[in-house]
């Protein structure tokens, strides 16, 4: 089981190299974007309004649905 975000990013990068569907859905880039926007800008910086957070969470929902479709 992966414990760090670094391990997850590296695993996604490796998976993207091997799996065309993962690459076409842009899962690594989307993971990185959600990580940055929600963890850094929202959590640490407190930058987002509730409406923006709702939009970011909707993007997470779409991401999870795309992952589910692949497994």
C-alpha cells in the first residue's frame, strides 16, 4: 500500500507509461491538479470560496468515476 503522495504520483506516472487508457484520461495530470488545488491552495492557503470548493469536489467525483470505469 502506498503511503505518500510521492509514491502515488510515481505509480501513476509508471501506470500512464504502460496503459493507454490511463494516459488518454490524463489521470496523472488530473491527480496532480486536484492535489495542488485542494491540498495546497484550499487547505494550506485558504484561498477558495465554498463555490470554488464545490467545483473542485465535482472534478474529484468525475476523476473517481473515470478510475472506476478503468477497473
